[in-house]
């Protein structure tokens, strides 16, 4: 079974950052693959945390910069926080299932 969770900006981040969506006018999606991870181990969970952070950054445009600034926009930072929180909430149940041997 392929274990990948996909996140759509429309479903996650636009609720938190409508200004970002209005500017860009596009939906962004990304996936978090975890089929290669053993989530019952600390190392597996750390790697999943890294992937969650990378996915949230990607979908919220945290690596995109405005002209004349090296900082992410306030909307991007808020989107990132909300997307990361939602991903962590989703994966909490996945990790618990893995710990129980599921």
C-alpha cells in the first residue's frame, strides 16, 4: 500500500491566508510520503517531521521572496504555521497506528 498524504493549498492554507491566494490565484498541492519510514521509531518520526516542514514550506511559498526582500510574507508564514499544524494533527493518528503495529 502506498503511504502518501497529499495536501492541497486550497483546503489547508487558503483558510488561513486568503491574501496569499488572491495574489497568486492558484492552488498548490504537495505530498508527504512515509511508506519508507518506520514511524514506531524516533528516527522515523524525526524524518517525518522534516518532510512535514518541507511540505508546508513548499505549499505556502516560504522559499519565494518578494522583490527587495529576503523575508517570507506574513501570509506565507501564517499559512506555514497552519499547514504544519494540520499536517502534524493528521499524522498523529498515523504515528499512533504505527506504534500499535498497524
